[in-house]
C-alpha cells in the first residue's frame, strides 16, 4: 500500500517524469526512473483515455462510433512523439474501452504541457456518443518487459 501511495504521488506531478541525473540512473536502461525501491523502473509514459460503452461488443453502436473517432483522430494522436505507440483495449464482459498512447519519457513533458492533443477533442467526441459513459483519463507508466 505504501508503494502504491508513492507511485500515485509520483504520477500526479509532471516532474515525476523528469529523467534522473546521470549518477542516479538504474542499470536497466538509459534515463530510467526507478520505482519500488529500484525493483522496477520506467522510461515511457502513457496517457490513457477510457470509457464504458453499451451493448454486445460484436454489435455495439456506441463501440462502433468510438472506433470511428479513433480512426479520425489517430494521425493526430500519433503526433505525440515519433516513437509513440497507440494501443486499443476492449473488454466485452465489463464493456470497457481504453486507448493508450505511450511516449518516451523525454517526449512526455512537451505533450503534457500542450494538453495531450488531441485529448480534448477526442473526449468531447466520445462524450457525445449515445451509450458512452464514465469517460476518464489517467497518466501511467507503460513498459514492455
């Protein structure tokens, strides 16, 4: 629980994503930021946009409409960084939709300062879709291990 509290506090501030000094870097990768007393680290930051949709995943009109918004804005989303990765997650049982854009740590600050474009437009569009609810965002680390 203490570690989770520390992680939440660290993620709440953009300064938490600043690279460590050369002398304090971990051995896992250049510019990694340590977590969990050094048991893990990160050098990529993810902005997650999520919501609930209605209906069966195979025939959901709200999920179809979300997909169209993603298709429309995907080129803008990928401008977050030349090394951005975008993942779409859909849960058919709990009706979750998530779009996760992950960028290198060194690119995150500039993207955050700009407001994570096109986040505002994306969220406005999906909020207007009938059957979409619980629209939220979260900043998290996202490391391939």
